[in-house]
């Protein structure tokens, strides 16, 4: 039976150096160690004033939309710059960086273009999602190769023969995975995304105004964000005014509600951890947009999310590695020639899954009772209340 320390997934800092993009700025953002007393009334009042000051600044800022569009252009440029590196470089870094760029660009598009989106924006957004999806398996192979290599680098690693077999299998199947991913990536035609999206972002970014007028098709206007209509358009359209603060508050509330719902599901059923991981990732990238736009309190909120996402990422890596090990031993030639080794690998799978699931669920119980969680929830609630007043 493998020891728990041997099945530890790769650290989130090693996998994603961008997770340290927004360093902690206050002592209140220390790593979560468990439940602690709720913030005092004075602290809550101080936090509330920070949110209000930030909202006023955002509501009065005439260049916020232009800044967000500039950030989107930067991620779009990065996206197309990384594609050739992914296709010609065997290093894992370009694959990881391209997927991060696509997530950040999608978060900015979600901020700039509320649903129901124009059909063109929606199609481009879906292609960004498909970009990550086609590179997901390749990224998983790279993480697993790093993880198993790290285990084998230990002087006294147990089950060495089993881990050597798993590591060799991952390295053997990676080239096929890369070829398949590269072929699908070229079909997505990121250059076309660039040519269609860049002029739109550049043209709209030239105007500096505290609000944007967005036109929605009349047949889907009931799904539009909660902002007041300012002008009646043609019969097939409805025009509404959106401020940056209101758009951020709407998006923040939507994603926070999803996160708490997924957390409740995962408490009852560990198989829901994957959905919680995705919800945490969406919320984190949205708050990173807020941090780039200098919304007060957003940097501090990222610390709690970074810890949560890191732990869920470790669980996901263990799940993917377990599935790969099962895939490996399920092949009939391997079973016939290496039956004792296959049994040893299956034992490792059981140990890896049980230890990571126990560790993750225990962490979540503490994380959602911590002072950092309460501070984050209070920050979100204050944003929602402020927008209802506005």
C-alpha cells in the first residue's frame, strides 16, 4: 500500500506560476488552517467602507470599459503568440500558458458582454472553451509525467517498479496525445478568432464612458442583466445601460451562488468535487479581472480562492492519474505479462483515490468555516446590496 506522502499531487505553485500573480497584501489573507472567530463589527464596517469606496470609483470611472478591453486585447495577443509554441515545442509550459490565456480572455469577454450575448461573441467564446478542451488531455499527461517523475526522484520511494511502469506508460502515450491535440487545435483556427475579435475590442475601446449601451435581441431580452432600459430600439432590439460596477456585481453574485451550491453538493457527494473545482476556477478568474481593474478588496479575496482551487486541483490530478493507471492495467497484454505488477498498481489507485478524497473533503469542511471564507462572503454580499441600492 502506497504511503500518503507518495501520492501527493504536484503543488499548485509548480503547475501554475500565475497563481502567485496577486500576492497577499494583508495579514488577514493568511492560509486557511481551520475555523476561526467571525470578523468583529468594526472589521465588517471597515470592509464595507472599502467596498463602497471601490464601487463609487468604478461607477464614476470613465475609462473602466476601455481598460477592460485593453486587458482583453493583451490576452488575445498572447493567445495567438502561444499557438505556434504549442505546435512546435514539446515543453509543457506553452500548453499551460495558452489555456490560462484563453480562460482570462473568456473572463474578460464575460465581463464586457453580458448574456444574452451577440451571436458572434458567443461563437468566439465557445471556441475559446474548445481550445482548452482539446489541450486538456495533453496538459493532464504533462502533469502526470511531472508527478510520477517527482515520486521516482525520491531515494526511498516504495512501489518503485509500479511507479516506473506508470511513468514509462505516460511518456509513451504523450506523443500520440500531442499529435491528436495539435491537429484539433489547428482546426479551431485561432488566427480567425484573432482577426474577428481584435477589431471589435479595439474600436469599442476607443470610447471612454462610465457606462455602455448594449443591444439585446428582443426575443431573449428577459435574460438580460438587471439594468434599466434607456432607449427603445427597433422592434427586434432592446437597449440597456450597463455600468462596470453593476456588471461586476451581477457576475460576482452569479458565480458566488454557483460556488456555494456546488460546495453543498460536494459535502453530500464527493463525486461533485469536479463541479466545485470548475465553479471555483470561474470565480477566481472573474475576481482576477477585478484585481486588474483595481477594485478594492479583490486581491485579498483571491487568497482564499487560490487555496481552495489548489486543493481541488490536487484532487483532480489524483483522479486523472488514477484513471490513467486503470487504463494502463486494463490492457490485456499487460495483464497477461505483468499480473503481479498490475495488482500492485491497482492497490496504488485505491490508496491514491481514498487519501486525496479524504484530504480534500476535510480541507473543504474547514475552508467553508474559516474567517477568510466569511470575509469573502461578506464582501460579495456587500457588493450585491450596494448594487440593489444603486
